[in-house]
């Protein structure tokens, strides 16, 4: 099939590359000329495990192409995916200006039947607005489809190629048959393609992300309570997770969730509820607790240094909001760094993939190290913000040699408190 993907962020580039890997003829469109030029030259603009292999292979095979010209994209694809940003507006709502703007352009350029598919995470009713925008511009027959993505950064390629489910909101049998044909090879193991109405598909993505964010937040609340009463959150979560109704995933406490999805989607669902005179009371708490959780370790650091962090050098391991990505959007590390700098501390940071993005954001306000050990050199304390695998089993003897202080503040509960104590570290974690 001929497929067009408009937008080459995480979702768009993974969608385009993986669709090409499945044998489709894919044209990806982006307005960023420099970015498109790099992709045309075989350079992947984001870090995502396994993406580069598929990217290079499909460019060489002639199935994956890039352009800045939307007219080429509209002419090329029988299915046009919209993978456009829906950033958080000041009131928490999703900004649909990119989605609706491109819909207007497609309407002006469309000369034959197209299926316009929203991959972007959008509030309920967006499909109706996209349909109206297209209708206002053309008399050509078309279909609008909602096909929300459920890609985890760090596992996005795997999630696309082997999805646990595919959700598709449709209004016509023609569109349903086309989407069935497009995705049938991705679900050969028997995982379902779930067809529903467009509004239900739109809500499914928000509801899923908000539920997972709530699960994380609940566990963080339990962890904070554990500290007050002397319980161990690791034991608690294991006991909870063995209940099949609850499950083991998303029960790990830490310094809050970040990224491009959970914070934005929770707020957008909360605002959508308000617009429909429905109060998501539970989401009030999720938003409030997560905001506090991002800096929950800071008071512990202050107490450790007797209320004075001025002049202290803090090593930070991990800048991305999660491992296996270079994405720093809403990353808890940035909130902690902001607090540390405001308190007069200096920061030396290391992250396997995200340092360039943080350099762009923070410039010379912090120092960057070429390795974990270098970051720890002469530091008064170590702060861990991201659970990269490389951080799980460091050379603790070498770490002790390089740290000026012996304190470790572990925002992801990577290590055992007993083992850290035995090694001679003053160790702080979450809920233990």
C-alpha cells in the first residue's frame, strides 16, 4: 500500500519506518527542512532502539522516502497518517492547531479518495473537527479514522511490529476494510484489531494513559506512606503485584512520571472532562501528587547537608525521563536540577543518550561528563534520576574513590538499602 505519514517525531517516524518494513511504500512529510535533509541522507534524528536498522534498510530498499512538500504526501498516500504534535495549552487542553491546520491543507490538495488517520493523541471530538475541516475544503469522498498509538519510548519499534492490540475508530466499511488490510500482518499471532466508533477510539488512548499514570501515582503515595510508618515499599508492591487483578507492572515507585504522554494526556483528559461538565476528581490528585513527587528527594538532600546546599557539587546520573530514550520532556531530573541550582549547588550530569538535548535546554548552567565515573569525580553526593541499565551494577569501589561525599540519593530504587549500607554509603531511596 501507498502510505503517507505527516510528522516525523517519535510516533511519525516509527509509524513510517515500521510500515515500510512491512512492505508498504511510505512517504514521510515534515516542515523541518534540515531534519528532512538529514533523513534523506540516512541519519535518524531521534534515539530509539532498533529504529536505525529498519530505517537504513528501508531507505536502501526504496520503500521509505522523505519530503517537505505536503502536496507530494497527499498525492502519494491512499492512507494519510497525521502524527502531529498536540502540545499542552495554558489551560491544560490539547492544542489542535497543527492537526486542524494540516487537515485544511489536505482538503485543498485532495483529488481522489483518501483515508485520513489520526495517530496523534487527541481529545474526544477531534475526528469530527477534522472531518468538518476537510468537508469545508473539498467535495472529494474521504474517510476520517482514529488510530491511537500505544508506543512506549524505548520499545516503540517492538510495540509497533508486535502490538498487543490495535485500536481503530471508523465510520465506514470501506475504511475498516482498508485498515484491516494494512494491519493484518502485524497481528498474525492473534492479537486483536479492535474496531469501534471514532470517539471511543480517541478516548481509549487518554483513558489508558491516565490509568497508568494513576497506578504510578498511587504507588508513589504508598511509598511516601511507607517511609512514615517504617514499611518497605518493595515488599508491599510485590505482595500487591501477585494479585492478578492488579498485576506487577507500573508498581515501581520513584520521583514521578515524565515524558511526552502521561503529563500532557492526564491534563488534557482532565480539561476535556471540565468542558463536558464532568469532574475527574481522581485526576486532580494524580496531577498534584506527581508534581510534588518530581522533587521529593530534595528535602532529603537538604537535611543531609544540614539545610545548606550552597557550593555543593552534585553528580546526576540520568537525564532522560526514562531509560532507552533521549527524550527529556517533563523529565524529573530537570526539576531536581532546577532546585539544586536555585539552592546554590553545582551539577555535573551524565546520561547515555540525552545530554545533547539537555545542553540545548540548559546550556552552560550545568557541567556534562563523558562517563558515570567522571560525573561522580569530587561530587559531594550522587543523585540517580533515570534507571539506565548501565547504572544498575557500577564499580562501587571506584565510585567511592571518586565521590568526595558518600551519599547516594536514588530516585529509582535501583539498589538495595542493606547492600549500600554494607558498602559504606549513606543511601536514600523512595519508600524504604
